[in-house]
């Protein structure tokens, strides 16, 4: 979904108050842009990691001010194919969303604010898996998008397209868990379950979260595994999240155990280490 009312003033408002605001105050503050929680969103993304997301920004798109430029790899390729088909760029109003952004939109939707016509609760939107985009020019793009693996949501949320092609990975629970972990590290005396489930405790934690993010930030990055030396090592490297550390050799389509693209990318989250081995 997208915000249907002009939000230039809301974006200015967000930049003025974000230094001291909490997510609860952003909900009540009268704004209409999720850019107000950009700092918190970046911490959630850093915690989640991008093994199953790619940055799709490029000359084929124009991004709104609050857009996180990430999509599922196959969804990003399908979007590129649609823009190539039309030989035009697409203006994107929303792509990947963190649960913080989704929480704002859902609360504004419940309050009949910002002209929002539809919004799923946090942990319930395909945007949180990088499997959906919103564009205000939906009529112009409808044919190209639907011929490249996207499904138009319909009149209830006309700006919204869901990617329904192959290679989907559900990141909704993982995104909620990423927020829970960031919260717990910064609130050791008030921890919540790290179960990936959006419930009352997680909602309370989100309400109190600072818009600009916690001072402690995301978790320190895990040590990068050493490049593997044979096909078995390559399989284990990819399986345990080695990502680019496993590429280019010997992670190739000739390696037994990862010769299926879906196995590499989807089951073991090898990310970009697998993508150029997908025929």
C-alpha cells in the first residue's frame, strides 16, 4: 500500500523530531512518512542481514524518500525485466519494509490517517519479505508486471504488486526476530521473547523504541568463514551463511550438494554467493 495524501510536510516534521521521538510518538505525531524510523529500520536490517535480499536501486527505478531499496533476488530480477519490457523507469513508493515501518503504517491505517486504504499488521506483509512493491503508476505497469511474475493486489490496494514467481523466502518472522534481538541487547532488564512472533510484548517494545535507533546498534557481525577448499567445504560454507566468502571457487554448479540453485539460495541462504550459479 502507499500513502495517498501528500506527505512533504510530514517528512519535514519527521526530520525535526526524529532525534527525540519514539515509535509511539511517531504514530501519534500526525506524520505520514515511515522515513521517521529510518535509523531504527537500518538497525533491524543490519541485524537481519541481506542474504536473501538484494539492493535493486538503479537507473530503472526512482525511489521514494522512505523506500528501503531491497527485494528478494528473484523479485528484483522480475522488476528489472518489467522495466526493460516497457523501456522505462518505475517510480517505487515502497519495497522491502521493516516491522517498524509496517507498524507505523498499520497504526495509521487503524486510525484512518494518511489516506491508507489497506495495511497488514507487523509480521503479516509481503513487503517484510521483499516480495512486494507499491507504485502509483499501477495501471501503466500492470501488464508488464503481471507478465514477469507479479500479481496485482486489486482495487482494495491498487498500488500493490506481490511477486509470486519462484525463489520466494518468507522473512517476516525473521524481521520481527531481528527487532526483538536489537531491543533485548539494548534493554537487558526488560527483555522479550526472541521468537519472531508479533505479540503484545513486542508491540510494547516497538512503541518505546527510539526512531533513530538504539545507541547499541545491531549485533556485531559474525566472523566471516574462510573460503572453502573443496566441494564439501563449499556446501558447509554456504549452509552456514558464508555468502560471498564462499564465492567464486569452488562454489560452482559442478559441486555436488549445491548444484541446485534453489538448494543453495533458499535452503541454505547463500545469498549472492549462489546467484551467479543459478542458470
